[in-house]
C-alpha cells in the first residue's frame, strides 16, 4: 500500500488530464498537482472524499457530545453560572 500521494505537474495535467483523472478515480490516494515545485491542488476519488466527509461529521458529533457531557458535569457540580434570560439586563452591567 502506497501512503504517498501521486505528484503530477500542472503542465502534465494540461496534457494528460483524462489519464490523470482516471488515475485519481481509481486510487484511494490523492493526486497532487504541483507548480514550481509547490503543491497547488489535489484530486481525490469521490468515494474517498465522501468517506472523509462522513468521518469528519462523526468526529465532530462525538466532540460535541463530549462537550455537552462536560458541561452537564460542570453544571451538576455547581461550576457554572446561571444567567438571566433578559439580554438587556446582561448588557447594562
């Protein structure tokens, strides 16, 4: 299994775009386009991209749930302050 992305030059992308797109579609690794020896863009298999997006959503939900649990724990232990519902009263202080 190759863990390094495939590198292609911007000029190769212009010349061989169909071949490079086919490579990106068939691989789980990104194809990185470089210009002047610097990465400029990346192409990724759409299925892989969707898996990454789904995984990010799961991780964000887990983090949010952990934050909620921590807030509940702090509330139960009396570490939180209960604020008034009146926004104007809060702003006047």
